[in-house]
């Protein structure tokens, strides 16, 4: 009898621009202060792409680091999926550009846009492809260069966002199941509370986004745990979209979970939309903070309005 095919993350990677933009730098650009930004968001600095750095180059670097960790070559990859809401070009898509940059000539490639939930939507999409046996190995990348979509005279939004990319290599394998369950969804009727028209900057109703996040994230986490037969107490780490420290603290409080189980890096990188979860996951992985057998929840929320969660065993 053949063993059941299971899907596992075999490598992670991330890439950040060189330039650091601190709150003190922003004080020179708009009417704000380090204290004001830290108190309301938890962010102290963010990374901003400069000349020579773009979405595709950051995504490619993250992908290469994931491949190196997994001990795989680019030619072995069957699919590249890039989650982004800030593409360099309308055509070709970022995933195709990454394919060319890393030499993954055997991979199909396409982008998806679910904003800050994008990496989670990408994980589930890749999982579905691999589960059917259509492909064996897929790179899922969350990448953003949000600095080009931000109005640097609007202090309500420019203090929030940063640039970066994170990647995970998923492979068909055998043995213990790693992905235990997924939940994803959208509330399109409220989508315009966070928007960006093609020729404009990001616009956001912060209060509405906050209300959506602190209600929907705990709900979708509870839903995915119910699907998997697990309880909140079974989870070792909650790796959430890094939008705002207040949101993460509110989610922890609603779930009645110690905030220590919610790792954060937003103070150093800000809100990188679809890149936040994979960048944080890679940091935790490389720092040795992910232990075999740990049960982890990934959860994100964003424009659309979209939301999602998954449970995995490391």
C-alpha cells in the first residue's frame, strides 16, 4: 500500500531592502513623531527599496534562500506563485520574472492578489496543486514594494508600510502530515475601506480595518482549529500578519492567549502586506525558534477584505 502524499515546507527564505527608514526620518518628512508612531503602531523603522531593488529582485532573493535551505535547484521547481498587491509591471507578472531570474525553466508561474492575506492564499493554492499530484514542488512567495504606493505626505499611512519578500518551498513528501487545515474568505462589500486605485495612493479607513481585524482574525483562527479538532491551548505559536501591535494584542486578548505566543518583527520592518508572514516565519526558522512537533497557526487579513488561517505542525 502506497503512503499518503503529504505536503511539507522544506525551506524558507526572506529578503529586505538595504535602506532603513526610521520614525525619526519620517519626522523630517511629515508632521509626526517617533513616540506617536510607536504608541499607535509598534513600528520603529521599515525597509524601503531604492534604485537597483525592485519587487522581482527581492522575491528572487527570498526564493533562492528557500531553495538553498531545502537543498534544491531552481530546475527542480514545478510552480512559482507570487502573492503581491504591488507588482512592478502589469505584464509580465512577478512570478514569471522570478522564474527567469532564478533559472526555474521547468516551472509554471503566476501571481495572485489577496493583499495582506496573499501568502496564506498562496499556500492553500500551492497545497491544492501538490495534493492532486499535478506538481511536486512549489515556491510560494509573498513580496511587496509598498513604498511606491504610499503618499509620503499622508502621516496616517506612510508610517505603516515597508518593503520586503518572504518565501517557502512546498514539496510532496511522506510521513507525518504537516498542514492540518485551512480557512480563507472575503467580505467584498466592505472592500473599499482599504483601497488603491491604479493611478493613486493607498487609502485606508483605519478604524474600520481595525474593527474588521480584531473580530475576523480570532473568528477564522477558531474556525480552522475547529476543523482540525484542536483547541487554542494546543497551539504553540501564532504567526500573524504584522500590521499593527494593537491589533495583535487585541487578537491575543480575545483568544485569551499569552502575548508571548505571538512573535512580532513589525517594530523593525513595518507592515509588508503579503510578505509579513513568510518573512517572520523565515526569521523564526533561522533563529531556531521553530521546534519539531510545534503546532503553529498562521493568520492574515487585508484589503478585499480578505482573511485566512492555517494550522501546521513544524
